[in-house]
C-alpha cells in the first residue's frame, strides 16, 4: 500500500528528532522515510525498500561523532527523492542551505522547512529561491513552521493578502522561548534557571543567544513583513535585545547561561517593580503598514498592563494579531503554543501533506 508522502529529513536535533519519532510511531504507515542527513552524515533507504530507513542504520548515524558542517546532498540523491515524489524536510538551522533548496526545487522536489534563515535571509537570495519555485513544474516551497511553530500564521496572513484585505498592523509575541522566559520571571524563577529549562524542553534555538538577542524574532518579523509585500531585511527591524548586548558578545552557546546568571538579580527587581504596578514584561514585535504601503518593523521587551492579551499568555505560547481594513476594530488573533520540538514537527508534517497532495 503506497504512502501518503515520502520524506528526506535534514537535521536530527530537537525538531528533527521529534519528527522522526512521530514517523516511527503514529505515522509509520502513512509517511515513508527516504533518507536522513545531519552533520554526522547521510543514511539512505535501501534500493529494494526505498521508503524505509532501517532502524539500526539510523541509530548508527545518530551515534557518529558530530561533524563541523552538514554533508552535501548530491544531485543523484535529489533525483532519487524526485522519482518517488518525495519532500525535502529541513529541520536544521543552517545558514547556507538555500542552494540545496534551489537544486531540489529545480528537480521537482517539494521543500518544507522550519528553518527561518533561507526565508528571512537577504531579500535578493529569497527572491531567487522563490523564482526557482515559480519556474518549477510542480515543486512547492512551504514554510509555515518558520513562524510560531504549528500556529497557522503564514497561511492566515497569505489568505488575508490574497483576498484583497489591507494589512495595517501586526502585533505579535513571536518567540515562544522569550514568552516562556517572561512567564517564568513573573512566577519568580531566576532568568538563568528559566533559560536552562527552556533549553532542556527544546524551546530555544540551537544557539540561545539568537533568542535572547532578538535575532530569532527579527527573522520572523521579516518573514511576515515580506508576506505583506515589503522588501525588508532583518537589519531593517528596529531591535532591542532581551538582555544587554554586551552579555551576548562575551558569551558563547556553551557559556550563555553562566553569563545570564549575572543578570538574575536585576531582572528579579525589574519584574517586582512591574508586578507592583500590575504590569508584566513581554517581548513584543510590531509590523506597521502606513497609508502609502510603506512597512516598518520593530521588536523589544516592553511592560504591558496585566489585562493586555500578551500578558495573558502562558508557558511558551505565542500570539499574532492582524489589524486590517476588514478586521479594523476587532483584530484577527492567532494564538497557541509557539515553540517546542513536537509542535514544530507537526507543522512540518502538515506542510508535507499539503505539498504532496
């Protein structure tokens, strides 16, 4: 019995690992796994069973020493994926993976990604990628999982734009990670401990400084602004980091929690002052579209009243509110879990099925 979809998975970290776990369990009978690649190497399914990776081979891949960079996926592998109507699924955080997308799309391979970097990268590079998609005979590029995990943000915004609505403002809590930190701070948890828990639960980026510095939010804001039609770069986002820039500059991915611990007392005092004023610290992003269609974006930590919708979020929840010509007085709101391996993996799978049908 044929599968509903076949996938080649890039990345076996928090998101990729969760995806593979789902594919070994509930969806084992519906999705075939053509191959898996990470910085340790590549494993392909056997020729006589092209839709099934052997469990022992996958385990051996995961046990290999980590490499300095992800391996190159050869054109022959992509041709094999194309022949089986497969989908290339990117669960990495690789910067320069756009070239692989282009080669895959040109061969008719659908690409589904949770990786924000190719979509929020330099505008001209992003446009080149979309040009390849438009020229491809049947291949699709889907990236719902790049913004707020499994929340239908990209699709909702796309529907608003396609149906002729005019977006005027997007207010959003785009980082489930920073939302989690703010909620933990409000509960009295030290920032460094909250960050450690967020990392353990798979909420943070591989380098948590991208969360703390706002880079992750800037990429998401850029993706949304481009959906409205803006030629925005991430450097155009007016960005205030969640923690001082000097802390980010002196730390590394391995030492960031230790450096952040030096801020615990200051954040505790700040949160207590806000609590006495019945306010809460949140990390908000905002995209504005003026009457001429010019788009601007900003993001940073702000204090909001306890009655503010963003202050009502719990855990790693995210929120996006669209104020448009048709939703002028009562914004269209999308909210829910905005971070985590399992929910992001579910968004990838939803896009896989959408692309494969």
